[in-house]
C-alpha cells in the first residue's frame, strides 16, 4: 500500500502496534531489536509499542534478559473467540467433504492487510501436493483466495491494497493492476475464480468468497492441486462444488453469529 493510501485508510500507530502484537508467540521471548527486524520498524518505535503493551498488560519483560513475552491477559481475547472456533470446526467439516470428493488440498484463509493468511488446511492424500502451512501469508493479487477476499471491497480500496508495481512471481502472474482489478470483479460477479500458475508454477487453484453477517466477505475457500491433475474437466467439476461449500460455510457463520 502506498503512503498516500495508508494515510487515507488506516491509523499508523494502531497498525504498527498490532503488527508487533501479532508476531509474538506464547512460548517465545523477543528483544526490541529482534521485534524491529521482524516487523520492519525502527527500534525507537518498537520500544514505545512494547512499553504501551506492557503498561496495559499484554506483555511483560523478563528482568533477567530484558526480553518481552506475552502475558496471560491474551486469554481474555481467546475466551471471547469461542464462536469463531466453533465456526472453524464447522467449516472444516465442509472442507473435509471437498477433499474426500476430489482428493485435493482444501484451504480456508482470511485477509491480513494486503496478504491472505491460512487459518485452516486439509491436505491432499496424494504424494504430489502443495506444501502450505497455517498462518503463512501470501499475496492477494495473484491468488484466488486473495482475490476472493478483496471482492466485496470498493474498487479504490482494492487498488490501494495492490502493490505498485506488482512483482511477478511466475511468468503467468498478472502485473497490470487494472487487470487484477478486473479479475477481482470477476470473482465478485461469479462467486469463484481460478488461479492458473499465477502464484506458483505447476499449481492451479479454484476458490471463492465466504460471506458473513450482512453478506460481508469474512474468509475465502479454495481447492488447490498440481496442474497435471487440474484438467479442464476437473476444474469444471470443482467450481460448483467450491461455490456450494463456500455457501454452506457462509450459512454456518450467519447461524452462529446472528
């Protein structure tokens, strides 16, 4: 996101503070220099952020090495997320059904600023399969998951979230920002999209948006497989199945949170 867009769409201090909090893990300790390297912020900024997080109770400092770690206060956030965990369990049942039917990897992701992050995975039973991991982040612009997560946003915000320039990850990556916007609009209209080796050579992905309360996009679902198995006939069969599973997961969300 460009600086002019950042000023329009976000509060910088809050975004920086959340970036530090999100990179912490419950069993690890971090120094200010290390945190600064992880989140790409100067040490002076990180020091102010950890001082604030310590003051309100989310971090504490180990006096023996001066490093910081999460405090039990984060359990307050966890204890408020029981409905989300219940929904994710419901979503996994539909993901397992998709994977059982097609034998391929099924992924559930959410938007993490200008990237998408996996929150649930069902791995393919084949030896040749994608190697994704939970919490890893991937670009929005060249993945079907990412474009599905963008599809309900206004066009100006979508453009603000696209890098400028776009770096190609494969020879098939679309690098024209307006063409990417057109692909997002296509997902918006069809409720699905296809990424044919745009993100990673040899991988094809069919995905679509998951809607929450008020029909707001809250997640995205996809089936991913090596191109050798993603024949036109296979893609044609997977598309309606993905749309149907995404709709069921959407309905589960609305039932739980309404």
